[in-house]
């Protein structure tokens, strides 16, 4: 800035705009998601959907944290590099993560095909909101089981590298909230414990225990968000597999 004129600072033509150090790690703002089918995963429940943070969800808000120590022989950056490069391989059997060929990069959209039990499968997706050398964050779209963020990170503490997956979420609609109450929370805990266990095994710590902690940070349900049910990807996935006309219907968001 040059000297103020009339008390108002004036820009210096020779000054350079300073961007945050991590500016390149954030995805560009998007209005609606664009994605093409890949690896047999269904894109119809993701394409055109908006992103949903915890504020836009219906159910109680939960913060779920899963941690595992993988020893001192690998650095946080090495651990995250392996996790990002092989992310789909660490998911429990029967679940598919179909991401971009470039791996986990800001702005990427991945398609998910999830085993929900009883032969039921859910087709949805996630958006890569942030990714750097020591962490990355996924955000969910309309219709996903929950509205929120899933952050993955690694840090060195007390001479060992600790991996963490942390979820901040609300069930997206009343149907999902009911499912979470009837065993969905326990199923999610098993999913992420198995995932972190698989990463730890790849990094040379096959016997490392996974620690889990869940905290309800808001006990209220947001009844004004009942309309989220329209995009419920579970209902749509079942209808699509049965050939229901519901999959071809459209309603403005």
C-alpha cells in the first residue's frame, strides 16, 4: 500500500497479491457436481447434485474420530502419500471407491458403490475438497447417507506417526437418521476401523489397534431439512436396480 490519500490506503501498483500458502490445496468452488460413470459405478445419484455440509443435514450432529499409530519408521507425508495413492484398496471388501486416475486431487469427484447389508447397495459419491501432503478432506453431495466432511490426516507425536480419520456429519434425512439409530453408527465405526487397520497393515503395523471416539456435538434434529429425503440415494439406488420410474423423474433443487 502507498501512503493514504484522504485517510484511505491506495494500492501500490508494484505490489503482488499474496495468496495463502495452501491455496492450491483447495478445490475451486462448484455449484453442482459434474461426473461421468466409471468402472461400472453409477453416476446418476451424483451428477448435478449440490455439496452438503453438516449445516445442511437433518439428524443429530456427530464428530467421529478414528486413530491408529503406525510407528516411527514412516513419516506423516509418506503415510499420506501411500493412503492417497491406494485409497480404494483400503476399503472393506464389497465396497467400491471409483476416483479419478490421478488419485486424490482437489476438485475430483469419486463415485461410491457401498454394501449396505442384505444385498442392498448404495450408489453415491464424494468430492475432494482439500488435499495436501499431510491431509485430505472429502465432502458429501445431496443424497449421501450424511451431510458433512471426512478428513484424513497424519502427524508425528511422541516419536510415532499417527493416522486419523475424522467425520463431522448429520444424517442427511429422516430415513438415514432412522438407519443410523438402528445400527448405522456401529456399521460406520466398523467401516472406518477396518479402513485404518488396512492402511496400518500396508505401512508395516498390522497389529496396531484402532481407537474410536464419537461425540454428539448437537443433539437437535433439523426438521426444516426433511426435504432432503427427495435426493435419498438409497431409495434411488433401489429404484434404479428395480427399474422404477422414480429414477427418471426430475424435480428442481
